[in-house]
C-alpha cells in the first residue's frame, strides 16, 4: 500500500471538500472549516505527535457536526409544533418561519367527535324513507340498504316515528282556543295559530303544563309511538294501522371508517414531510457554533480511533509503542453523548411549556416580593 499523506498542520478549504457539500458555498463555513481543522488537529496532539488524518477528514466531521446540530434543533421544533404544522404546504422551507400555535388541527380533529354528537363532522349523514305496510311491525333496514344499492353496512342514527307534536293539538284551529278562554289578543300575533279566534295572553309556564299534560296522556292512556332497533332490524310500536312513509337518517359505515378526508399530496401528513432543510451556517450564533466545534472534535477523535485501531502496536527503534485507540474511542463516544444531552436539555428548557412555567413562577415570586413592601399611607 502506498504511503498516504497525513495531517501536516495546514488546511485549505475549497468547494467540494466535504462529502455532501451542504455548506460549501457559505463563506463563513469556509472560513471556520480551516480553523476547526487546526483546532481539532491541535487538540489531538499535533505537532508533538502525528495525527493520522487529512484536512478532508476534519472537513467531513465539521459538515456532519453542523448537520447534526441542525437536525436536533429542527427535530425539537417538529415535536414542539407538529400539531400546528400538520396539514400545511410542503412547498417551501420553514427554517426561518415563526410558528404560532394554531387551533386549526384541534378543530379538525374534534370534527370526528362532532359526527357522533350530531353537531357536524366530516361524515355525510343521509336521509332515507321506508314504506310501512298495514299491520306489519318488523322491517329489515339492511335489506333496504341492499335494495338501494348501498355498498357496505349502514348505521341508523334517527327514526322519525313519533306522535304529532302536542303543540299542534293544543292550538287546535277547529276547537276554538284550546284553553276555553277567548279574548281579543291578535296584537300579540296569536292569530297565526288559529284563523278564527284569538287567545288570552298567558304565562309560558301555562302552555308548557298544557303540552306536558297532552304528552303524559299519550304515554299513560294510549299506546305511545315507539320503536326498537337491533342490528338494523326495526320493530314499530304500535303496529301501523295503515300504509305510510317512515323517514330515517343514517351514516354509511365505510365513510366513518375512512382514515383520510383529503388526498392532497402537497400537504404535511407525517414528520418526514415537514419542510425543514439543513440550517444556514451563517445564521447559527456563537453558542451553536461552539457546540459544533466541540462535536467536530469528538467525531475526529472517533475517526482517529478507528484508524489507529487497525494496529494495536507499532514498531519503534529498540521497542514498540501501544496506540491509544481504546482511550480515543471511549472519550469520543462519551463526549458525543454528553454534547447531545446538553443540546437536548437546552432545547427542552426553551420549550414553550417550560418558558410559560418559568414566567408563571417569576410572576408568583414577584407578587410575593411586592407584597412585603410596606404600602405608602397618604394623609390628605
């Protein structure tokens, strides 16, 4: 194997010096790349001892460290804001977008509950009608759905088999007033209930009691209108005495089981589609860059350890030297783990929830402090 030139203490960065070239055109990255290479080489022992790396090795570690930093930051932003991000366009990067919490996705999620509560939702509610037959009490709504050409099962939500509203029998247009009291009160628009008479203005509670009396009479003294529905098998009470049309509302079960209500491929549907890109190196502040420098050093140690691990010892005049591969590898892994933990802890401390809790704690402590200050007494 030919001799390979190792680190000689100098580094010259040019476009194409890194494996992926994510940041090669950034002038600040170019300037820092050469400085980082010298920093890492010095920390690894140069010039007192050889460092079996090249400037390209340092540049590759520098690019990986910058990408790792961006990934950790943006992964945190995804976790922090995903409910507000889901459903936005994937068309442009949101690296430098200020994300405000949005209730839109919560509203959209709650629409599924609206379906069950009969107050909205995504699922279409259909209306059907069934022809009742004289003296026939049982009806198969599954068979009705099949006859109507409906694919899959249906879920009945409401049957309109009820007695006429009591208010219609209370305001009987052919029985005078319904209360037995006649008075000229057409100015209160009661004439709309009866073409021939007007009504004495009474409290609303009077009307409510009259309506309840009619409904209780139907329930106790008469066979009340009712039904029983089991597995879409409908049983009517009382048995219909003549043919008619029975109206009902239903859902198609396949519609309710639909996992998606949109097929727009340009919208974010999972964390892999959130439009974050690699960070712009020149936008990273000194705190972030210091983390990147330290992580680059840890990656360089790890790379050097793998290289030195190929040979446990090397011959020297009169003896042999043992390489420090194990120490380098242990230090590198420990430093990487600590740096990632440090970054994640910092991100958690700057989360929206943590900041709100801190502000609340500050407000409470400030209130306690101000409460100990004597109030000024003004004498007028």
